[in-house]
C-alpha cells in the first residue's frame, strides 16, 4: 500500500475536540480520525486497554510536588493516590481551580504530608497542574 500524507489546517476548537477524542496518551490524530470517520479502524489498536495507557508525571521539586496520573479519553487526567501536592497555594491563586483545591482540602482528600489519599479525576491537565502546585498552570508540566 502506498502511503501519502497531507497536511491540513484546523481551528483550535477542532484541535481541542480532536484531542478530547484520544483514547490513550499520544494517540496519533490520524488514528483518532480514522477511528471516528472510517468503518475500518487500524487493526491492533485497542482503545483504553491497560497496555495503551501511559502514566504521566508532574515533578516540581522546588514546590515539593511529585504527582503521577493517567490521561483519560475525555481529555482529563486521573491523578493517582500518593501524589504529593504543594502544601500552600500562591497568594494570588484564585478562581475555579483555587475553589476546587480548597474543596479538596475541606473534603480531607490529603494526608498530613499533602499526599492524595485516593485517585482523583480532573477535567483537564491544566486543572490538575494548577490545583497540584497551587497557582495557575497550563498542561505543559505533565511529562
């Protein structure tokens, strides 16, 4: 089979929707589109099987942060039990992520070392990063 590739431009909202359709971390967008648009998805691709899930890390030693998580097909992330969050939030940290962090503290989701007592699902990588470090962050810290 002769493979040829084409480059297409898409709007950011389309990119974001496409990214939310991934079933495992780093799933190629071509595979996502093939799965969504064609009746014959690439063989040997098993969505959400344990072998295709990749654990991500967010480490910031200066802030005392060491978190692990698994990217979800929804675009969110499940931060895993034992992940260490920053003990104090930045003084200017406010908004919905700050409210979520405060709610998690109120619900006693952390032990005395600020380690997560049980897995917790966030709607996005940036939400998780912001809550973990206690200041506004994007998704870039996750590796």
